[in-house]
């Protein structure tokens, strides 16, 4: 059932972001608006014996558009996974 505010303003809740799989890791790109640009950021998850570990990746780099920042966020997360592996959660 839609909330009162969503009916009033005609908005619907945003769909949950889809995970991008890289090796055994899940990447959820989540750029952060920083003025007129978007900061590169992503949530990286991996399951270990029934427990999900999470790492928040936030970079100083920015991109002009959200789409560019989404792509760069995935690229930087993949790079971190390739370089650090499981120690990313250490």
C-alpha cells in the first residue's frame, strides 16, 4: 500500500539496486552527490560461512554525471577486490 506522501507527490519507492557480481563479491554502486559532481562510492559484500561481511568503499574521485560515477564506482570496487581480496574486510 503506497504511503500518504507517495500518493500526494506521485512518487514510488526506489527499487533496490541490483548487485554486480565480481568473483564471489557483490558490488552495489552508490555514488554520493558532492555539489555538482558525484563522488565514487560502493558497498561491497561477501558471504563467509553464513555471515555477510560489508565494506563501504568511498573515494575522493568525482565524476560529472551520476552514470559516469556509477561506472567508475564499479571499476574501483573491482580493482579493490582484485588487489585486496578477502582482506578488504580486514
